[in-house]
C-alpha cells in the first residue's frame, strides 16, 4: 500500500502553565517510524470522552475561555483558579498529548509478522495521544475491526465498552447478582443496559431527568429511577428490593447520591430481614465511584449498617487484575458485537481544529446525554 506519510503532522496538546493559565493548541510533531512490534495509524476517528476532559482542560474555569490564532491553528486559553493549582502541579509546564482511544488505517508496520498482518487494515487503538493525525502503537494496543466496520464504528470500542463489561464482570466476581448504574442514559450507560438485557442481568438505572428515563425505557430498561422525582428514594428502594442489587457504579461522584444508594440498599434488604441486628444487614453493599461529574465533596450519611464499602473503580487496574486472557475475552466480545451492543452515536464529527472552536467546546464540555463529539484528524483543518 502507499507509504505517502508526511515527516511531520499535527497533534493536540494541553499545557498548564505555572502561572495558572491553560493553553490547548495544535503542535507540529515528527511522525514516528514504527518499531518491529508497532504499527503507524492514520487516525480517522477519536472520541471526546468524559475521561479525556480532565487532561484536556485540567481544572480550568471554562467561563474564562478564549480562542485566538487562526481557523486552522486555533489556540485555546483559560484561567485555572489558584485553589486548584496545587492539584495541577504534577503536569505544570508540560504540553501533554490528549485522547485515550481511536481508530484508523494502518499505513506502516514494523517487521514482526503480527505488525505486518495489520498493514492496510482498519484497527482501533488505545494508549493515549490519539488526538493526532498519526499515532504509533504496539500491536497489543490494537484491535482489528470487522471488514464491514468503519473507523467511526470502532473509535469508542475500548473505554466505554470495556468499562461497561468490566462493571458486569466485577459484579459477578464479587458475588453480586444485580447492579445499579448512575448517569445511566450516557453512551456508556446505554451500552451497559444492552449488555444486561442480553445477559439476563437485572440493572437499576439512575438518571437525572424524565427524558433520560424515557430513552432507557424505550431501549427496554425495566428499572429506571430519576433523581428529579419527589419519590426518588422510595422508587429506588422498590427497584433494589425487586432486583436484589447490592453493587453500584456511580459516575456522579460528588454529593449525596452514593450514600443514598447504600441507604436504599439497606432499606431494601431489611424488608426481608427475619431478625433485628443493631449492626444492620449482614449482606455486603458496595458502591464504586468511577467518575466525578459532580466535583463537590462526596457526602455520606451512615444509615446502612456496617456491611458496606465505598471506593474507586478504574478500567485499566481492573483489566490488569483479570489478566491478559480475561481482558482479551472482553475485547473479543466487543469486536463481535461492535455494531449492536457496543454501538456508539455522536452529535457531531469535527476536525482537530474544529474541536477547539468555542461552540464545539460548549457542546462536549456539558458531558450531557446526546452531546458526544467525534474528532476526525484526517479532515481538513477547519472542518
């Protein structure tokens, strides 16, 4: 195939200066030559996930955002409140590449048979630095896509699909039989709903708005509770009593919701209690925080006995924990169900430069249902 690859190409980088200024801009960087076990990917699709926004904008106040430069070389700046700069110290004055995952065409390959086998194929990749026109990846970081799949089809086939599968797998491995998920109308949440329907797992979905609840019900979800309801806690307790769910994955993080879930789990369990214990139900209740859509402190009111846990859950430590064989089994399922269970939908597709326009930042920075944006670095710069 053609090896007409430039010597330099564009890469999006985020810089937090020591003076409290954020700068996001496109940099011209050398295109690397793949080593024996690597391939060079022409990136054609890469999503802006909530997990990307933390690196992209840091702790910047987006109300102070300004865009300068040109249409093809925009420069985004914003101020970071002084109280947040201590948390940013580890990345100060480093222009950091952004983008967890993506997909595209393998245009060059190293000498190993495994690398050569991917030459000319469309693959998905993970490993960071994907908001770029070209990205060099190890073969192990790539997932060959089905022949009928486009780069856009495979762009989001790592983070959200593997996270959703990881939640179901964690539930099973820790001895639970049903689960709870918050921010459930998100792209990830809709995937998890499809997994649970397919696998016969009872899922309690928690959303913020009635229209989000309707999206899930239209997709076949049986248990949907909205925090906007006046009877939210009672409705959640009823759903937990019916499903027996004792593990939850919370994308909200801050506020009272995680503690409320534990309290409702305890109330649901006590409906079936045959004797009183001042230590509460002996059944273990677990909430994992895997996101921080609400950046306020996590508030917990202890009304759920002593058999409980709350902690963090991240995808990559989970994949390491289950080992290469377990992780590969999850990846194989994603590839097999790429256009069904794990299909992703995008509000807009833009170029690298287009992703830095104020109206586009306003769209994807909402982190709201239906606002997912896809970057196509191979597009014309201002598109």
